């Protein structure tokens, strides 16, 4: 009993307990904040919030029509091998030919990079490819896309394939303002791709 009491009153043990409690409280607050952000966006944008769950997997979705386009925000959490993985995806339908493809990634560039936009700041920090090859430059010439592009955070990637625009990133997005930015930026990008791709329809 004395040994147990000595162990419990050990300063290192107390520090560890306080640390674990802080982490737990922060996780709870973050989850509550994320849920609040999603509910607020659902209310403001007229989207539907839904949840799906199994023993090893659960997700929640915001879906509906945004700026006249079907859109879905999906956060997927899977549990396996004692590890939890979370992915966030946004999908937007666009009216383009199935052959149109584009990839946009925010990267840390090393060495020379392709001059896609002619803006050194954007060309230095983004990797952009497309099929046909002229499409990326044409899309990024649109002022709404060009101006909002620097706000795209590290870790996310965007691609256009099979008449859909996809945004993917590992982890959760808890910041309601950033979710608003993503919805607006991706809707602008969808508009730009759709208009630019009319030359090959």
C-alpha cells in the first residue's frame, strides 16, 4: 500500500496524468468544434448532414447543391491494426468530357519548376498537370482561381477525372473558415475547368 501511495504521489506520475487529461480534453473540444463548424456550414449553405457507421469504419457527410452544382464533403475514419486513419474528401460534379484530367498539388518545390502561371510564388509552391497539357494554364488564368490559390494549405491535392472535381487530404478539417474557403475555391475551380474545357468537348 505504501509503495502504491508513493507511486501515485510521484511528481512524474502526476505530470503524466495531467498530460493525458489535457490531451483528452483537447480532443473533446476539437471534436465539438468540428461538429459545430459542420453544422454551421450545413445551415448556411442548405446542405444535409448525415452519418454512417460500422464496427471498423465511420464517416459523416455534408451533401447537397452548392452554386448550382452537386457537392459532397466526406470525412472517413477507419480503424485497423491499432491505428486510426482519417481522410477528408470534397467532390463536385462538373460538365466536361470524360477525357479531361487535371492534378493540382501544393508542394515544397526544390530546384526548377515549370512556369505554369508565370507567377513565381504560385509556380514555386504548386505542382500542376493536365490532359490536354494547355488546360492547367488556361484554368489558372481565371482571376478567382489565381487569387485564391495561395490559400490552399499543405497536404491537400485536387484532381479532375470522369466529370468530377475531387479534393483529398489526410486528416480532419476543423476550421469552419477554411471549409468555407475550400467550397468557394473548388466551386471557382470547377467553373474555370468547365469553361476552359469547352474547347475539347
